[in-house]
C-alpha cells in the first residue's frame, strides 16, 4: 500500500498513527498487555481526525485539492467507467495530452468523457503540461463534444486544472478564442452534459469544459476565478496572504453550493480522495449516473432552456435607487 504524504496540518494525526503502530509492534513482539494504552491513543486519534477534517479551512481544502496522490482524471476513468477508448487531436494543430478524452461506458450507458490530466512526477507533468491545456486541448474537447452530439451520447467532463496554459505559444494559437468558443458551443449542445470538479477548478481553464446542465464538485475540490496565491498577489501585494484570499474567494464546495454555483457536493473519504481512490470513484460514479438519469428525461428544448436559465441566474445583484 502506498504511503500517503501528509500535509502540514495533518502531521499531528500522522504522529499519533505512528505511536499507535509502534505500540502494536511492541505488543506483538512481547507478552506485555498494551491494550489500554492502544485504546487511549485510538480514541484520541479518532477525536483528532474528526476535529481536523470536519473543520477544514478553505486554504486546507485547496492543499488537499492539489495533493499529488489525489486521483486524477484518468484514475476516475479507470475506476468509474468501462471500455474507455481515447481519441486524439483537434484536426487543426495537433494533440494535447493535458486534455484526454474519448468514448466510454458508465454502467452500460455510452458517454463521452473529457477532462484535464495532471502528472505525479516531473516526467509525466511535462507530458501533461501540469494539467494546463493549450488551445488545441479545448478545440479537441469541443470536437469530441460535437461527435457525442452527433451520436446522441451524453458528455461527462472532469475538471482539474490550475488554469489554461498562459504561455506565448498558447497566445499565438488564440487560447482566449478557443475557450470563449467552447463556452458558446457548450451552451447549445443538444445532449446532457455533466461536469465534475475533481481537484483544482482554475479560472477559464476550468470553465472551458465546465458549461454543463449539472456542475458537481468533489468535497475537497475548489473552483475559482483565480488561485488564492494570484488573488493575494493582486489584492495584498504578497502571496503569503493566500490563506486569507482562499476564504475571501468563496472557492470551496461548501461555499459554492450555498451560492448555487454548483448543483451537488460529492463526498470524499475522510482526509480526502487520495486516501481511497476506489471509494472516491464510486461516489463520483453514483452521482454522475443519478444526474444523467434525470437529464435524459428532458426533451432537447427543455434541456437547452434549463441550461440557459441556470447560467443566467448567476450573479444576482440589487440596484439602489438614485438620490
């Protein structure tokens, strides 16, 4: 079993787990009864886990969302979907491995699944561009969505990106136009679309595959117009205020469900999805199936109208009378 690398706020928990493991090993190697001491530590550990994980701050959830052992897009494809057949290329520039996609089955239902893919080591991150897609990634995503529409197959997108790639090459190939075009075309797709933020949901890079009939979020994911560090650098002139920025941005699933930006929060195993990929994938699968089943009852015109109304309802404001 792979050892999970603890985050800073989890280190007191890890220390207690280490003490408990040492006591168990000592008890196994001797005839000394240590059951009462082990029970005391077990109780303390249970209480500490509850206090820590039930009261996570927005910044702590951001840290969990970025954990390198967290399940990525292709992990969810492996554990939640069957018969995945990856398709490649945007038919204009080339392939973008930061944005895999293809046909799959979800409990026998044919779907088109598309998402951002990160890497766990330097080599894979260079291949996947740290989950930041180029324009051709978004154009490939739209090509696959249009193919799904042609065959009347629902679309599932799995969002996990710090943002679209901001380099010169992306600007040369018009990254802003590629994302903007996706926003318009996804609004008019005549098949059900379910988007799930599985980790980082950063800026237009996330929204470029996020216009959906249902937008779901894993419990410890985040979804924001800007990263906490970027926000802190602009507003506080120092990235060290990222903790305060994370709170102000209202980027957690708990905040966004209250603001009606997302439609459902998908629970994760205690401590985060990286502690149990299989359980997290099972939770995602159940919720995606539930929402697709409901969406498939709508006729095309009702589907489009509800999607339009959903996004038009965002950003409520009040006008104050003139004096």
